């Protein structure tokens, strides 16, 4: 035990400020950190004050501090250039009381800046405060105002998703050496859902006529967070194809998530059933619709899976039980795959998560798998998820020979150098190739995009085509073009506690999370695992849509031969109406349908569509701001589709001009216009494209260097003749178009045949053929490929 010094007894006669020694010894050495609030509402505008009181260490001249929070948060980016604008952050110095003989601190001022990667993962986002020209005394205070309103600013916008125990953490550099220490005691806030704004219905899209099923209902706030403790009454009504009408009254849960689960008996009438729900909130009512199509059972039941879900075991939001329960009870998932960033999770947390997953797995209701995310750099193979399909203890973090199966090992609790494990991806293949049947590996595009220079045909059976990071048609098409036999998956890669289709945030996770449709012969781990490895899957952008592609008795995912006499058959079920269907052979589109054209264009309806991403790597978002001007005709009305949250918006500037602001991460947004007359009009679209502001002033947009500004115009007469005009831009499927559309109702149920002899398919080769289709609201589906040998 270390003994302490006693200056009063041991130091003899000396000079010092009176009582300062005793005062400082009573202070925390690194200081203390406090916050005025304990709860915030997701997405609210506020001013938040935090106070750091300097500890016994003092702060040296040249020292600095970091107010850090986790990188997944989409809290609006702070700025320090305009105190009258939104999200202004300030820091000011308050001198503490002095004792007799003590000199005041000499600090001249504080310099504040914001850096998205100002500290270490996971606390990467940081407000940096420099101590300029002098030192600080113990007991001095630094008052930090997030969203400082004192000069007229509107405050700061809180992160848009709920979180129990959101943390601001203070780090200080007491000696001015850039060696940081964590101040004990985080500022901990609970971020809560706002008032109800929307009602959602979750139901299977395709069922056998003899199958019972559950319908899940919930109310969400304006940002897509499920409300809490809101026992509102409502009614679910089902209307059948033969005029049947069934009513089911319900009340949302009194405590916890505002959800209700209703068990529905088998619907014996084949065809489309319309589901309509109404919830009475007193001052307002919420309505929602969904559709269920029933048919004679074909032995394959479509289940909906999210196989890529993070928790706070690594870099997600809220604990593992919360995330798994949300997937089952709020998102209504049939199948869930927990994901741990392999380098980040501790062995104890992994063991606890696996035990929890096994306890929640329930045949016939909720299939749950443990999994990891191999986080190798793209130059070493890039992101791969491993889903452990079997029972028992997965082969992680060590295999039976004691070899480390992580990419590397590092987390906020480790110290020293990074220790590499299974690196590069060649070694990951070696870890699981001997038991491929019980493992599913999915290359995907996240922070580190997968590199298709590597491929393992027995392990890598699916490619993730869409997630909360964006839509990546190109990564799936590229794999097929290289000759890899892979199918389509879509998952959440959810970091924000809202798996199962997800809700877009305002930062890098800017798209809806996806869902993988699984055609399984049985509803258990074995049946689902077999279907996944057989590539009997389709991918959706989070909706309960359905898509299938067949060649005779052969389902998507299979390898088959054809003499050309049997056509391809596709089936699509949605809720917003299918507007386009495209057949691809790898990267090449070889057949398509335009349902707007088939149903007949309207003479007064046009739309502007924008979509794609700036780059294929991280921070890929294209941030669009612009105007739509119609010359020669007033704009009668407009409707937006694909705008994902309240900060993506379109507004009327005048009778003939609209303004818009949105972001695309590979997805597509559209603005539909109703005009007085098209023939004598001219439509002009002007926009600028900016990138995500990783470094720099958020009030100074950072333009996309390859396409900083874009404009597109066409006369109404030309548009009547051509049907559309499109401008392809540098980037990842980045484009802008003006198109004619139909005012007829688009079909929710779409099926058809495609004659192989009508397609440009060379004999003697294998052709990876898959369907992708889009609904009017810009949601999409992709089927797994059929590998057809002619």
C-alpha cells in the first residue's frame, strides 16, 4: 500500500496559498463533469448545458479537452462559425474562488471546434476545446452549451432515435501533452420517443389458405421510434376477395412499446385481403393499410429475416436483449441474426449473447442466430458477416485449436498495440471451410466495403444488396458478373436499435434497413439455414414485399439447364404498386417492363427522380439541394416519395417553382408534379450535390468534386414524345431524371413470363439471371439469381 505524504508534518517551513492543499486533495484529481438534463426527446430542438469543473490536476497551458460521444449518433453536426445559426456550440471559462495567496488562472480564451473523428471508436465524435495562452486552476469551470441560443439560434437537434443511457464523455489532456484521460462520471441521458404520429401494420405478404398468422400493430413518432406506454384503442379490419369482412378490436400495450399482436385465423378465400387499422388517439386518429395474399400452399413459406443486427455489445444502441426483443415484438421478424463486430466484443459479452440467443430461439415463431462481422479492410477482403446456423457454441473467438478467429482484437477496454487474428480474409475462409453447411458468410458494403477479388463458393452463398448504409445493386451484380454463384440478401446492419426494416437516420446510416425474404420448408433453424444456403431468397428495402423467379420447377438460387422452351416466371407482391420490372444477366439489363407506359402516361403528370451515391465507400451519401421550375404552366400539386425523415423535404417557392433538400445513399427519391398542361411547358431542374461533412464547418457545404452542380431541362413537347430524359453522373449509380408517369393505379400483384429465346443469351454458357423491381414509393426488391445453362 502506498503511503501518502503529510506536508504539514514533513515539509517543514514553506510558502503556499492558505488552505489550497487541503481543498485540492479533496477534489477529484481529473475533475468532475455534470449535465442539467437527464431526459431528451428524440429529434427535439433544445439547448443543453454541460459543465466541467477542473480537478486537482489543473489544466496546463496548451492543454485541451474533448467532449466525445459515439459515432453512430446522428445528433446534428455542431458548428462554431455562426452563433445565430442552428447547432452552435460554445464554451466559456468561469473562474473558481481563490484562497489567500493563490494567483488567478492565466488562460486568455477557449477555442472550440468540432471533429467527427476527434477521438477513438466508439467515442469518435468530439467537441474539442483548446486552452489558449495560459493555464486553469483547480475549481475553475468550463461551461459548454450545445445549441447555444443566447444570440438567437434555434438550438441543436437531438439524435433522432431513442437510446437508454446515451453518453457524453469528457476526456482531458491535463499536461498539454495530448495524452488524454477519461474524467470519471459520464453525462448520461435517456433519449425517449416523441408523441405518436403514424400507425404501422406488419403482416406476411403471402400465405397458404390454411395458415393462421399474426398481425402486429404499432404507433411511431415522427422519426420512426415506437411510442411507449400509450394504451390507445383501435380496430383491425380485414376485407376479403369475396366480400368477407372481419373486425378485431385491440388496445396497444399499457407499458413498454405501444404494440399489439393479433392472432388471425386461416383465411380460406384465396386472393388479396385488405387490412385496415385505425387507432383513436382522442384529438386525432391514425390509419394504416396492408395487404395479404392467400393461395394454396406450395410447401415454401416466405419468412422475413434481418441477419445483421448490432447491440451495445459492440457499436450498436441499447443492449442485446432490447435489440432481439425489438426484432421479435416490434419489428415482427421471423428470423433475426445478431451481429458482433468481431474485433470489438469481449469474450464474456459474446458468451452471454450466445446464451441469450439460444434461449430466445423458438421453432415456429422466432428463429435467432448468433453471428459476427469480420471487419477486415477492403484491401484485405472487406466486410463479411458470418451467421452460425447450428446449435451449441459457435467457433468464436477461438477455434478448437485455440486459433484466434477475430480479424484483430481491439476495444475501448484494451491497451497497447492491435493484435491481428484471422487476417486477411483467406484465413477467415480457412477457419470455417471444413464445416460450410453450418456457416453462412455474407460479403457486404458497410464502413468497409467487401472486395470481390476474394470469394469462397461454399461459404459465401449470399451478398447483402441493401442495408441502412444504402442500396448496392452494383455489388450484387458485380459478384454475378464475375461468375460467382451468390444470391440476394438485405439486412439492417442496424446500429440504432431499430432492426427489422429499420428507419433511416440523418447521418451515414441514411437508408431504410433491408429484409431478406426466405422461402423455407420449415420454420426452424435447420429449415431456414438450408434455405439461406440454397440461395432461395429475395431482398427488400425493408417492406414485407414478395418476389420470386422460377424456371419450371427450379427456384431462384438453383443451377439448371434449359432448352429455351420453358419461360422464366416471376411473381411480385407489394403494397404501393409496381412501376418497373427489370431482368439482369449479371451487370447487364436484358429485359424490362415500364408499368407507367403500359397503363398509359397522363398528359399532366411528371416526376423528377434523383438517386445513387457519390462513392462506393464510407460517407457515400449524395446530399442534394435544388429547385424545380416549370415555365409555361403552374404546378397544381406535388407529392414526394422516398424522402426518409423530416429533414428531407420539398417545398413550394412560388406557383411555378419548388425547392427540395434530400440525401441518397444508393436509394432513389422522387417528386411527382401535377401540371396544368405539359405540351407548352418547360421543366428545369437545378441541383448541387454535396458530401457528408466529415471534417470542417457544417455550415460550409463540401461539394461533390465530380458533379458539384447538375442541371437538366426539357420541353413538354419533347417529354411527350420521349417519355423521359436522364442524366447519368459520376459516382455509384448517381443520376437525375425527368419522367412521365401514369395516373392509373399500379398493380400490387404482378406476374409474368419471359421467353428465354427472346433474350440475348449465348448458348453453352451459364447465365446468372435475376429480377429487380421497384414500387411507386421507390421501394425495391431483388431476387436471387437463377443460374441457367443453355
